[in-house]
C-alpha cells in the first residue's frame, strides 16, 4: 500500500560472475518516488543508471543496464530481491561493472534486506494494472499478461534428464518470494561454462555460485535446493527484469521458455499498448490504519 525503502544503508561484497573481481555494493535508502537507481561508484562523476527497461543495453546471459558509457551487468537478482521484499526506492552504489553473483540466487540479498528492515514512506505505491491481455510470441517462446491478482506462472523445457518440463506458479508481491523463489540458483551446462571461460567470460563462475549440469547429472555435490530449482530461478530472473517497469505489475503473468531478451522485449511491447494498462493507486486504508504523518494531499489527484 505504502512505498518502502531500506531502513538504513546496507553494504555487502562479492565477486562478479564474468570478471571474477571483488565488488562492493551499498544500498542507500531513498525518498518516495525516487525509484530504484544504480550508481557506478567506481567511475569518475559517479554516473547514475536508472533501473528502467529503457536503459537495457544487453540481455545475453544477464541483464545489463547502461547510461552513456557507464554500464552495469547482472542487475536482475538484486532487483528481484528488492522487488520481492517490497522496496520501491533505493540508491544502489556499485563499485564495479557487475553486481556480485553471491551464491547465484537472490537469497543473500533478501536476507540482508530482511535484517536491515524497511521504512514506510508517506506516499502510496502505484501499480501498473493490466486491463486487457497482452501477449508476445517469438517462435516457441512466449509471454503474456492478463488482468487479475498478481502472480507469475513459468514453464521451461530442456532436453536434460534432470530438467525436462518444469512449471511453477507463485503470487507476486507476497511473502512467498523470499521462501520459494529467492534461494533458487542460476544454472548452466558444463559445455557452455567451458566455452564461456575459454572466451574470458564467467571467470568468477564456480559450483559456489551456479548449478552446473553435465549431459546426465548435476555437478554440485549438494544437488538441487528444490526439485524444480531451474524454473524457480527463471521466475527470479523474470521478477528482476519486471522491476525495470519502475512500478509493480498488477496482473497475471505467464511465460514459456523465456529469456532476459524475451522479458525485456515483452516490457517494451506491454508499455507500447497504452490501452491495455493504467497506473493504479489502491484506495488508502481507513484513517486509523494510516501512518501518523499521513497527508491526504499527497495522494489526492494521483492517476486512478
Ligand atoms: Zn538469473
């Protein structure tokens, strides 16, 4: 109902997946309607990059944002944790070209945010409410949203004995994210990992930050965290990419065999269909449940 921001700054470090170098990140609280913005703290002038789909400059294996010559890769897991926790506003200072991969999931970020706590801001949260179905199909991949309670259903189909067809549904904007989705790790195939490392990519990649599969099984000694960890991770990626709308989506989303590229194209397609959605501010709570500093003038006149 109300916009939120972390209660205080929170700092963490880890290595970037591709460069394999240590990176430090500090998430600072921000005012209402600031949105989620990254800062390349290591570059002269500390350039700012808004977490917005119009700033996407790359979608190969990760989502990369850019502003001018400043870029930032692998933003999706951190954005998923922020959106999953209900953080609307934050300034995220990153000391390198990629967000640390941590354990390949969003669980470390979600745990830090839970530990830090959130502050409620004196401004209601707006949603992008879906009024009509919107669909994007590209060959066997498709993505669709229809009006309804916010939730996401994802389907993947890999020709691998431990994956095959997996399908999973989770409500959006609920407690379920930190429990069911945040711990799901990114996954890759050994052949692909070897190819990437030969080409100087995924230098930081290891079994500590990804599920790696060979032709018949899983290389991680501990196995999967969930039987359908792969499809859960695809939901994590989608939640992170959807955060680039700038406000939470209120609708039923369904994705089949998606990718960062498809998620991004879908956001552009959805936003171009202006008759299919509206900016919606839910009716405020009864007066006694409003924060003591509540000022009705702050929300009156907001688009319905
Ligand atoms: Zn991912």
